[in-house]
């Protein structure tokens, strides 16, 4: 038995109301308002209204598995708990008192909870399946499914926006710098994300901006700082980059990141960091003032056009410097652009709208989610196999949030799917 389950039972009124009474005195209890759940420190529920005997009380409610947990949690020494009007427990094993010695009214729910609800909850918590409700999720009605996916998508977007907000605080609200770093990080496409982030941190956007009109200097800066311009180099292209980098490195006193950070193994050549770095550089070069241009656009196709870039022609038949390879396309593909839009462009558009109270910009971000194809990965494929319809990026982002923040953490009681299945509603 966990305290979170008792909280869930209380807040959703999933117990037998008949015959509720105060332990020890037998006074009848009538619930008027369960109160508002408190997610911070202090009592579990605020602003509850409860009738005990002939008196209506308004105040806070504390929840425990056992009443003796009141002492274990040292609430008897904390004035914040002196205004508790009711102590709700699964098992009342010990009377508890306020600091002034007055006994706190306690109600025991052990015999008031439907055993079926408890059994369903326990089966979910103990489940070793990919998700606890994988055998029941297909039975949930479409309205509940899509309403919850909508909320999950916004929740995930809010999480990303809050992460950006924290980074802005740490960087003097420099939108351009944080956007540049985040875009760079996502050009690493998971495998090389950390290396890309370190690369962009080693080249502040203010420095990069001085060379935005010179693609040769940009490539020299990024490949040099990536630690990939190491001699002896034979081909003319890397030789010219190396010479340019030596000049710029001395001018700006630059220290490159460690070469060993970059991962090439078990990757398709089109996703090699050499190709991705060149694509990133060409995007920076071709779209000056990128963030402003993105905010100006409403049409998703216009965003795709902005990101329609390709790496230097050298990388069409090379994967490493001085190492010829089979010919390949170095154009940034739509699936890759979609990932960049989902993980960088839309969150930045959304947080910009929030910070500057531009509701139309926030709504634009959500509309873009609906227009982008869904991601295909282990999580989305898993939910699709269970019968969930994932039509667009809004849905794919929602199920990623669901799996990572609810299913994996067994937060079934906070999940709308879990609530429907556990409560039987």
C-alpha cells in the first residue's frame, strides 16, 4: 500500500461514503469538498470542507497509509499541520495529536475501498509488461484517448519550454545564443547531441555571427573546433580549412573539443557527424536571422524551405577527411527536418509566445505539431502495436511523454488511462 493510492482514492471519492466516522469517537463524517491537491511541502489537501457531527469544518487534510506515519514524518512538531481538520488513513494504528495535545480526527478507509479497485491498482504497479495497461488500453474510448494525448502533448511542450526558460536565465535572456545551441544539439540526432552542444558552446553565437557571410570560415571554425582538422591532410578542401582554422584559432584563442567525443560507429554515412556539421554550417550561412524568420512564418512549407540545405559537395563521396566513400545525398532530409522542428523550432516558438504574451504564436506552434508526420521510434511503434492511432507529431510527442513520465515511472494514478482502468469509470 502506498500513500499515493490513498491520495488518489480520497481526491476521486472512490470509497464507500456510507457510515464514515471518526475513529475512537464514532462521530459521523460527511464530505462536502475533498480539497485541492498540494504538490509542494505541507498538508496533502488544501481548502477541504467536511461535516463532523453537526459542525462543518474548512481547512486542510493529511493523508497517510498508517496514522502512526504522522509521528514518523514528525508532523507533531510542525506548526504547518496544526490546522488539519481530518487525518485520512488506510489503517488507524495509533491516535495522533496536535502540538496543544488535542486529538486530531482520523478516518480509516481500509474497509471502505472497493477491493476490485485495489486489485487493479496492485496489478498495474506489479506489472513487468512494456506498459502496465497494455492488455486494456485498446478498450479506452476514443474521446478519452485523444483528450489525454492533447494534454500530454502540451505537457511535454511546457516541459521543453521550461527547460529553455532556465537556459535563458543562465544566459542573460540571450534568445539567439540559446536557440543556436539547442539547434546545434539537435543536429546531433541523439548519438552526437552532447558533442554538438559542446561544439556550439566552444563557438559563441556572437563569434559565429562575425563570419556568417563566409562559408569557408564557418566550416573552418566548426570542423576545427570539433577536433576533426588534424594533419597531415591531403585533399585540398581540408587543407584550406585547416589553414583558415589556424588563423582563426589564434585570433580568438580557441580550444577545440575532444575528437573522441564524436561517434561514427553503427551509423549510416548520411548521419555521420562530418555531414551533420557541414549541414548545420550551411544552414547558419543560408538563413541569417533564423529565429526571426521562423517567427515571421505561419506556413509549415515555408519552414521546410528554410531548412532545405545540403552539406559541402565534398561530403557526397567522403565520410571522413581524405577518405573517399560511395556517393550519397548530403541534403537534409524531411525526416531530419521534422525532428529539428519538433525538438527545437516548435518549443522555441512556443516559449517566445509565452514570454511575450503572443497567444497566436503559441497556437501556431501547436498547429505545426498537427501538420508534421509522427515520429517513428520504439515508443511510437509500441503504442501503435497496442492499437493507439498516432496521426501526427502531436500524438507522437504525447505518447513519448506518456511512456517516459507515466508508464516507466508507474504513475498510473496520475494517468487518465490509468484512472479509467483502475477506477472502472
